[in-house]
């Protein structure tokens, strides 16, 4: 992503080792390129909304992640069911695959 506006102001703050690890995990969960990008987006959201929960609550993020994983499991199960039906047809088995 190309940055079109020059960024000439800098903000710095220190974090503990645990906070740093949590920020790294948040980068992975949100798709941020870096902790700087994550912090910049969080600060923008707080400035725009006045809310200290810029990315939703941890529970909301966990539920969203879980929903995505359940969806993937359902897709895999559907593919397996289709494969089992094809195998059943090839073998001439009359038992129904659920």
C-alpha cells in the first residue's frame, strides 16, 4: 500500500514484553502490516469515534474468528459427504450417508 500523504509527526511510547506480544497477535488477527499500522489505525478510530474499543471487544473478535472457523469446518464436512456419496455410488452400497 502506497502512502500518499507525508507523515512527519512521530509518537512514541513504551510497552511491556506482554503488551508487545499482545500487539503482535493483534496485528495477525487484524491483518495489520506492522504494530505501527495497527497503532495508527487504532488511534484514528479512537479519534473518530471517541471509543476506546476501536476494533470491537475481544469477545466480538473471538466470536467472529470462531464463526469463520466453523464455516470452514462445515465446508470440509460437505466435501467429505459428497466424496462419501460418490464412493457409495461406485461401490453400489445402498446405505445412506448422512
